[in-house]
C-alpha cells in the first residue's frame, strides 16, 4: 500500500498514445505499398478532424504543401518541477489544477526526395486554452461539465495564390505560405 498523501505514478503505457502520423507511400506496386517518409505528431491523445472529415485536410502537389488541423490536451501544473510533470509522485497539494487544449494547424512541406518536414504551426488564439479542472456530477455520474467557450479550433485550411487561410468559429487568419508570417486576422 502507498503511504497516505502520495499519489502513485500512473502505470507504464506506450509513448505517444494516440499520436497522429502522416506518411508517404510508394504505391508503384499496389499489392506491396512501401512507406517512404513519415512524420509523427508526438503528443499524447493528439487528434485531427481530418481523420473523419476529408475536407479538413489540405494537399497541394504544385505547392509541396500538406496541412491539417490538430488538437491535443495539455496539463498545467502549479508549484511543481519538470520531474513531477514527467511521472514522479505528486503530493495532493501539488496536483494539476488546470487542463488545456492546444488547437491549431500543422503545416508541412513534402516531396518525394526530401520526405515530409514541419514548416510550422498556426493557432487562432493563445497557444494553450487554459480552463478550470472539470467538475463532475454528484454520485460519480462521471459527466464532465465545462464552461461555454467559442472554439479556436481550426476547421478548414485553404490557400489562394501564396496566402494560407485558416478558418475557425472565431476568425479567419491569413498567413504567407513561404514563411507562415501573419498577414491579417478577421474576427467575426
């Protein structure tokens, strides 16, 4: 048994549980496709609307461009060091107090010779959205309640000429394709 007041570390689990992987395959022989290049978004529980909605995914062969919206949870700790964040025991007074959600887009370059590389990421708000820890209903019903929030999650990505447009519920952001520098943000 654990001493009282100490939370045991979580059981070991695979690294990057539910990570998002992007891969290029050589399908010259459809019976034996060969992976030629890959990029793994190495975040636990990373997700992308592009996994279920093909319109959320942007690909342009002529611009060597691939882009997709991505989100993943982030835990915020107060009063603890990196060792605790990385799995050491946590005393009750230093448990995490907030969780957050990174919401944005990953922009990749790709080619048959160079493979896949990350050009950068874009967001429509703070780098991390920080909200209070979820509140649960009495008797352990397990339904998390969270405050109303206008999502900054990017829903669509498109380009016109040399400009990249990202669209969320709160705004449209325009960035240059070559260096991803912001040109303009349109709030609605």
